[in-house]
C-alpha cells in the first residue's frame, strides 16, 4: 500500500469524481484509476461503486476510507515530529498577575521568542478574577 494510493482514495471520496480528484492531485484520471485499482488489489476489496454517479463507497470502501483518514493523520504527525522546522507556532495567550509580569515576564518572553520565533504571545495582566474572565 502506498501513500499515493491512499491520497487517490481520499481525493476521490472528497470530490465524488475521478476527474476532480485527478485535477486536485495534479495527475491524470487514468493515474487515479490505476492507484485505486492497485489499492483494491492490495486489499482484495472493491472500494467504489463505479456504476453510480457521483461515485460512492462500498461497505468495505467505507471501512478502508476511515482507516486511510487515520493513516493520513498519523503520517502528518510523523512528518511533524521529524521535521526540525515543525515547531510551535500561532498565538499563545498568557494570563499573568501584574506582580509576576513586573518581575519575571519580560525575560521569559524574550527567551520564548528566541526559542520559538513562530509563536506570537498575547499577554493579559491583571487580578486573578479578571484573568478568569479574559477571552
């Protein structure tokens, strides 16, 4: 089983069309068909009802599709673990009491920015009651 075959199945189900799946993946319709056939042969099942339009999954196809989604998610996680560029990114919201902010926050934020430049800290300072209500 190849990831390309899994991608072909996922795209075909997403678009319910071999043509649209092929266009999405940047390959020909015949390449999509070959990948689906290879996956069916490998698993010894029929995945799609080809007589219906739009294309639909068989009962076995539904089970395989769910597993393929899981495989794809796990593959993305694996690449994230192995990719040194995959680091924390996005917004990091911090709620800290004013006294902590005055004493320790600036050096901690500086170190955080140096280690994880893709993180964007948003700091809310105040009393604990106010911080509990902050978005």
